[in-house]
């Protein structure tokens, strides 16, 4: 389920003991405590490393954030088989909430202590990827590589058109959450659609697994995390990687950001002024805390009524938003957490106005928006236009039938639409290709 901010916890530590425990029964007890709000009972079972990574109160706050975003808890079903991971045992329990299915993952060390805990969107059943009709597989090849610094290496895929270079390249930057390189959401893989579609039109594409996916444990332990750490730095590493490729034209490197990635495009471009241009796809323009409240209200009202429980969720998200607005530098220094992110993250975004920041850039831009998108709205698209609309080097496209993933649908949009298989619309791929291949 895509969202601008969704709290994920994953802290797994190593314990050098060998006694086995009844992980299944202990996991059932964790589920019972979590769903009844007995967070202290869970925290009492943490290893020392977990206590340091997840201090008292953070689990309760993250659970409240999750409920705000996916609705009330309904039921947990049968556990999947226990998995042995080194000296730990991992138990996955699928749980249903009002608007989403979430996997509760708990890891126990061999003393029965909780050494890992994660709340993740339920993995969709594995389905073979079917390329959209606009993809011509005979025109490109894919190669696996690693990008990033030595401290933060990231697996990546470079999709290269066949034939001589030098070729233009587009680097894809994900939305929020620990995304994989395809930006997989349910059965949909919008970044893979874009990569294969653009490569079919003679444009190389680099996509990579996000830092928070590959290094989840390490990033979760950071109390000073910012969007620079989470996103911007790795884009710079990706740019270095493609420019080192002899078949890539170093003067034609473009960066495409989706959702949170689109919101950060002005920062990315400012940090990398030599890139040839940028593409903003559903780039958020309002503060994230405001977007969370408004998304919660939209989903609650999707059926035309707001129940008392839904109103409570809206009120909770509004309280979180107020807490974010009240954060101080002292909170950042103390490592205070709000909605699953450290104070440093929220303070880094305070006062950031993406359209205004974009207006200060000299970079060519293409700004795209789905008109059925409830997460990043047409009002936000209008803000980009108000800031940049008179510039001749900025191109605008909006698509009446497309949602936040740039996949076509009809009628009022709800999160359930993201579970329906689809593909990025061909007109979007064509518009991006035309922009990249245009000579200026």
C-alpha cells in the first residue's frame, strides 16, 4: 500500500546461543499483547539491542501510526511455518486491518527474547511479471550491478538498449517506504514498467533497491536520519555509476522522482546541478504531516460516512501532525520519534517548499500528474504550476484516468485499486521518452 509515510520497524540482532524455544507460542503471545495494547509486555521481552533501538513508547507510537493509516485491527490468521535465520527463529503472522493486510514478523533469539520485530504490508502472491504491450524485449538487455558508497551498497539493475552509444539515461527515485527497485506495490511494478518501456525507446534506465530496504536494521537505528541520508545521497552515487559507463552519455543524465522522490527532486537537482533534466511524477507539494491527515480523512470518507472509530483515527493523525510541528532541535538531539521517524527527519523537511525550491533551479523539468490521485492531488500539481508555469523549459502533463501509480482506473479511487494488476500507461512512457530524447 503506497503512502507518503508508513511506519516500518525492523530490528534484528545476533545472539550467540543455541537453545531452541517455542517460537510459535511466543509469537501468539506477542500478537495478543500487541492487538490489546499491552506494549509493555512486549518491550519486557526485548534483547538489549532491541531496547536500545526501540526505546519505551516507540512501539505504541508506531502501532498508532499504522492504525491511522490502514484502519482498525480486525484479525490475525494462522502463522506461516517458523523460519530459522542463523541463531534466530522468525515467525510471520498475517493480520487483517480495515484497509490493508499486514504481516507481523517477530524474531526470537535462542533464549526466547525478542530480537526482531517488523510490521510490513503483506507480500502479494508471487506472480510472473508480464511486460506491457509497449515493451519490445528484443531492443534491450538488463545487467545487475551494485551502486552506492562502501557503507551503503545497493543492488541495482541497468536496463540498456542494444546498439552503440552514447545513450541518455534516466535514474528512478522511489516514493516513501523501503521500496525495491521495481517500486513493487501489490501485483504492480511501476518502475519496471518504466525501465522496460523507456529502454524499448532507446533510453537506458537505472533502478535500485532503496537504502531503507537493503539496510533496514542499520537505518532504523539512526536517531539523526534525514531525507538526505534516506534518498538524496544515493541518487548522487547512482549518477556517478552511470557516468562511469562508457555507453552512457554523461551529458544526458536525467533523474525521475515519484511521490516522495518527486517531492525531493529540487533537492536532488540542487545537489547535482550538472544533470540534464528531471522528471517529477506525482511530486508532493504539501508538508508530509498535513498529507497524512488529509489522506486519512479521504480514506475514512470514501464510503460517504465517517464512523466514530474513523474519526478517532483522523484525530490521532492530527495529533501526530501537531507533535511534528512542535518538534525542536532538542528533540532531534534526544532522538525523539514521531510516527516512526526521528525528529531529525521531520525537522529536515520543515519549511521545505518543493515548487518554490524548483523555481530557483535552472534545470529542465517535466512534471506529470494523475488526475485520480488522492495521495498527491491536483491541488499540489497546481502549486507546481503556480511556481513554474511561465517557464519555457518546464513541460506539464496530467492524465484524467490515472492514479498515483500512473495506472488507469475509473471511478472514485481507494487503496484497494493498488491490488488490481495494471501497468504504467503508455502515454506516460511516451511523454517521458519524448522529453528525454528532445534536443535542447
